């Protein structure tokens, strides 16, 4: 599903993942591990990995992750990967659920 992403699309997905991980104002170890797993699967460059690690330390600005940025052909993959992230720590709070539902509606 993620294998045909361009380098820009891979980084955009990871930016979305980091933004969602920060929704409840903290990134759990399980969320961090999930994002590391996705990074490993996408074979990122060292610079790209550094960028993602920066987003794990300081959340991306909410205005930098908008549904309009997601290519139509990757919308389902974004939704499914973000859904997996928010469930990865075993707890989905109401704010995470609300943000996810808004993104899902915007991408559908």
C-alpha cells in the first residue's frame, strides 16, 4: 500500500502521523514505535529520518497538515495508516477520535 509513494508523499504521511501522535499533547512509546516501523518500511534517507524525529520532539504546526495536501490516490492509505497509529497505544481519546473523523470526512 505504501510502496508506490513518492519521497514527498512518504514524508507527508509521516508528518500527518506525527501530528496525530501529538493530538493529546504527548507521544507515547507505542506511537513512537509505530512511526519508527513505518519509517523503516519506507526506507527513508537519513535526512528524512532526522526530520521525522524532529516532529516527534516538536509537533508539526496544525496548519502544515491539511487534507488538501493528500494526493487522491493515497487517501485510503493515509486514513488506514493514521487509524492504525491512533489505536497503536491502546487508547483513543475523544480529541484523537474527533480529529480523525474530520480528516476522514475531508478525504472521503
